[in-house]
């Protein structure tokens, strides 16, 4: 009986005549729910339809923002205190909600810092020019030979003059 009533309500909602409902169980079989094929993106909800990460970040934002507002509203005024409170809480909301390619905000920020600051920008390919090294070696050998000959010439003059 319950299935027939549900089928009649569904049929009425769709704009049909309730007399057309002959086999309500068969009609309810046509109702389907789309289930995503990739279930890896689905996160476990803990409370209030929020994930554990979101609850921690929102709680941290409340722990930082609300006391700041309560302490400063008498000194700065409510509007200024509220604006500063929102500015203090925004990074926590960002950490709770932002996700790119399955990575949370802090990992994305770490990747950006590592790419831009910690590692060098353009690393050009540098090959060793062996021909240039051989030329420099030959140049050094010629210079050594020249200096040895010069030193030998000065020694021979000194010996002949003595």
C-alpha cells in the first residue's frame, strides 16, 4: 500500500493522472540516482556536512577572530574591529575551502614557493667544451716551455758571465 501511495504522489508531481498508475512497484523501479564513477574525490563528512579539515580551520578562525573582536571593539569601534576580524579569519577560510587538483591550499602554496623561490628559475643546459679545454692546456704548456727556456737562457748567461 505504501509503495502505491508513493507512486501516486510521484505521478501527480510529474503531472500525470493517478488512474494511470497500474503497477506502482514497476513505476518506482524507474527512479534512479546518479552515482559518480570516481569516488576518490568524495570526502568523509564529520559534522554539519563539513570535513574534519574544514571543522578544524573554521574552529581556528573562530578562536582567533572572535576574541580579537571582543577585545578591540571598545578601542577601535565595531566596524573597524569587524573588518580586522574578517581579515584575520580569511586565511583560515582559505585553508579550509581551497583545493586545486586534489591538493589542499598549503600544499599548493608550498609547491609555488618551492618552484619560485627555493629552486633556481631557468637552468640552461651547459655542456663541457673539450676542445676549449685542450686548447687551454696547450696554451699553458707553451707558456711553461717559454718560461723554462727563458729561465734556462738566463742561467746559461749567468754561468758564462761568472
